[in-house]
C-alpha cells in the first residue's frame, strides 16, 4: 500500500513559497538600490551641468567685458 505524507508535501510547498518570496524581495531590493544609485548619478550630473553653465556664463561675461574695454 502506498502512503502519502500530506504534511510533508504541504511543508515543502510552504518552503518553496517562502523561498520564492525571499528571492522576489531580494530582486526588489536590488532594483531599489540601482534606482537609488541612478538617481544619485542624475543629481550629480545636474549639479555638474549647473556649475559648468555658471562657469561658462562667467567666462563669457568676463571675455565680453575685457573686449569692450580694449576696443
């Protein structure tokens, strides 16, 4: 006669479900960390662009002033 241990089957299913949930949460955490890194990089790029634009405007204004004085 064949004996089926339903408790063991249910325990394995629960273990599989928990394992799947853990892997999903780990993947989600990884995505959030990457998004955070990308956001930080975007903010750094915006800061760099603003500083670069301000420097370019200052340089242009200085060159314009210098040219006007010596013409």
